[in-house]
């Protein structure tokens, strides 16, 4: 046992998104009962590659007495994880933990009505281009004094009435907190807030844990911009219903 840096995970903050698991090249972190856990000190090199990938700030590095990092044991551990992953792949319903954002599900839907929707129902409420956070300019005129909607990519696909219920009258920005490289998103969103003094900021995301990264990025951008702008947060179910509204 030696005094060294080691990963510490706060189970109260962890939402089970699994981003830290993918970020840990040594396999030291695994999802157990829906929470990220350090499975053994000997697999953790203490470098903290996982820190920047946690949307909940649940991971820190602490200095404590711990077993030395064992490279040989880590290689054997990774081989076992790879074998287990391969064996489990054909049987996704075997009871093991699957990230909620990746779990395959199928929903029963009623047949679409024979009559076509009216022009008013079908009319797009999109009033700008581009909409992807990586592509928009913080100085774009459509952000000035606007009601900004920060949406996860999947939301418009889930909500049949997305345009009329959420998009109408708003300037929209979209991204995926799980698949995108979000490294520059906080700074860009902070610039949008600082430059344009928006009238409101609304975040909307799916109910799966990894999608709450939309809220975290909005909160970090607000702090960076030193703004007191309230964030109106909306959660959408996998079947497209608004299941929660709150002001942060």
C-alpha cells in the first residue's frame, strides 16, 4: 500500500450514464447496479482521464493509501471484460445492466389517421439556420433578445408536436451530450448568452440519464457567462410526452 492518487466516485451524484466507463482505458470503472464504481485500486492509474467525461461532476481524484497500479493485472482484467462483452452481446436481455440511452425498445403505435394533417398543423416553426451548436455563430442575429431552446438531438424525433409545443417563437440550438465532442460547447453557449442577453433559456432532453448532460452544459455556460438567466428545463419521455418541467 502506498499513498497515491486514486479515483473517487460519489454515488449520490452518479446517474449511471456510463461515459466514465468508456473513458477509462484500464477498465477500472464499471457500472454496477446502475452506478459507476471503482472495481479495484490496482486497475486505476490515478491519472483521471475519466474526470472530464462525467456530466454530474461525480468523479474526483483523492490521495489515499491504495494498492499500487498493476499493469499486468489490468491487461488480464481488460481481456476478461472484452470476453464478457462479446459473450453478452447476442443476449441483450440477459439481465445485465445496459445504459438506458442504448437499451433497445419498441413501442406500439396506433395507425396514422387516413386524413392528411392541415397546413397549419404541418407548418414548420423553424425560423433560422444552422441549428447545430457546433455550427451556429454566437453573433447570429436570431439570438439577440431571443427565447433560446437548447435541445437534445433526439427530442424532435420523439415529440410529434415538437414544433408547435416547444419550437414556436424560439431560436433553437441542438446537440447530443453523449455522442458529440462537447469540449467547446460550454464556452460557445456562454458567448451566446453574453453577447445576446436572451430573454429566456429552455433546455429540453430525453428522460435517459446521459441526456441530462444538456442541462449540465447549460448550467456551466451560465456560470461562465456570469449570468442570472434562469434555466427552464423540460424532460421528455421516450414516447414523446413531457413528463417534467422545472426552473433551475
